[in-house]
């Protein structure tokens, strides 16, 4: 990729924040034109799409930038802590079994989708799905399976197990990012029309609405004008627990790799895994203490802002011009994700699951902990912890599911 117009992270971040402010301002405008526009285009989707346009035009680039790393390693865990601070665990439990069923439907869709995509594209052009040794396409696709069931750590595990060439792996990363992010854009749009989808599914979303209402009622009961002391406490809680997560990740991850490598397949060797686990557990633990009252000073609003910044940095990673580089691999990726969607919608229709479970169950697989709470919060910020919990489940089954998918793809190839 050519050198982008803007390479300084401070300038790129300033541009992203300016875009975010414009989107927030216009999405809350009283002008009929803007209200009509945002009726069809969710603001969260725009936060995701606009940076991708700047990347495609060569204005900015994720290559060499630390913004996504900072957002995912610092702002994401801080956000999860603040969003779970006032969560009602009993209400989450009342969401029932359909959330877990939809998650595993998404997993099965990925496991069978890869082999079926190879068969379909192979029937059209056998050259695309061939290769020999480290260049065998199924080896590269195994890393996509790892990413789409668990996340980056599971993807790395597949890379180490099946050893695709670096060239093939690089192409598959492009396919992974572009296809997954385009699907995420559809989910964000779907969140805006979830009522229509639920009507088609004949789904009962009363438990979800009850959770949203319970959080909203609690926020209203403790609402107050935030003081500097309140904001300092919110920041301290968010970033102290994030720091603890990093300490745990930096010590436990390497220890597992060295002393219990059999646990690597559960992503226990991933520092990021432990950061997310500590952040989530820390937020849940604080929800039983007086720290919960900081929600009245806007804890979840700050957490939501952190999530929006993460969305902007994720959008940076999608270069629409990459389609011209490996079109055959993209064809496999799109067929694969379509099969995943068909399985999800079929199961969702069968069990009459709310679209929220379909969207979050899918993103907990395909996007993992970095984006599942984003999709969940598109429905309501109070639902973000549901996305986190399912994404953590994805870490546990990701390597096993991806390994099974890879073995089937090997046979099919």
C-alpha cells in the first residue's frame, strides 16, 4: 500500500474525533433532513464506515498506526468495566437459553461454511482452492476459521498448527478483516430495524426490553450532575482494573505457554484474553458495591464513548480497494459468511429468537470481544455485557471449532 497522506497518529486521531463529533451532532439534530437520514443510516454504522472511506482513498492507513492497539487494549477493557458497572446480572440470566443457542448456531455456520465455500468456489474455478505445501489454500483458510470463531489468539493458534506460508496468511488476514467488517456493517444496520426482523421471526423480545428498562430506571434513579471527583473516580476505576488486566495477562499468558501448553487451544496463553476476562469480572464485581452509583455520574456514557472510538479505529482497517488483490479468496470469504448467515437466520426463525441474539451470537464468533459489545450496544448500551460474555465463550471453543473446520477443508480440498 502507498504511503497515506496522514501518517502522524495524533493527526489521524484528531481527524477521527472530528468525524465522531460531526456524526454525533448531526444525529441529534432537530433538522428534518438529518432526522430522515439517520432513520435509515444508524450513526454507529457511519462511525464505522467513514474511516474506511478515508483509508480506501489513501488519506489514512492502519499500517504502522498504534491507534487500534491503544483502543483495543486500553479503551475497550475500560469501556467494558464502565458498561458492566451497573449491570443487572439477574436480568441477564433472564434472557434465557436462546442467546447461547444462537451463538453455537453461528459457530456451526462457520465450521460448515468453510468447507461448503471451498466446494462451491472450487466447482467454479478449481485453481482458486488448490495449492501445494504451505501454499495450500485450506491452510490459510484455517486461520480465518480461527478468527471467525474465537478471535486473534485462535487465528494465531491455527497459523502455528497448520503453517500456511506468510504470503498466504497475509492474504487471508485481508479477507478476514474486509469480509468480517462488511458483515458487521450489515449487523449494525440490522440493529436499527430489529423490530421488523423480530416481527418476521415472531420473536418475543420482552426479556431484552425488560433489561433495557431496568438499567434505564436505575440510571434515572441515581442521575446527578457529575463533579470532578466523580469523573476522576470513574477514570481511576476503569484504568486501574485495565492495568490489573494487563498485569495478569503479561504474567499468566506466558506462564501458560511455558508450563501448560495444552491450554493454548483455549487461548489461555493470550494476554488479550486475560485482559478481557479481568475487565469483565472486575466490572461485574463492582456492580455489587457502592461504585455502582457512579453510573449516575455517567459511567456508561464514558464507556460508550470509548467504544465509539474503538469503532472508528476498526473502520480504519477496512480498505475497500483490497478486493482487487485476491478476488478469488474474497469469493470464498463471502460465500462462507453467507452460509453462516443462512444457518443463523434459519435457527433464529426456528426457535423464534430476537434479532439481538442473532446479531450478537454472530459477532461473538466473527468479531470476538473487540466488536461483539459494539454490536450489542447498537441495540442498547445496557446490552454490551451480553456481547462480552458470548465473546469470551468464543475464546473457549474457537480453537477446537477452527481445527475441526480446517480438517474438513483439508479433506474437501
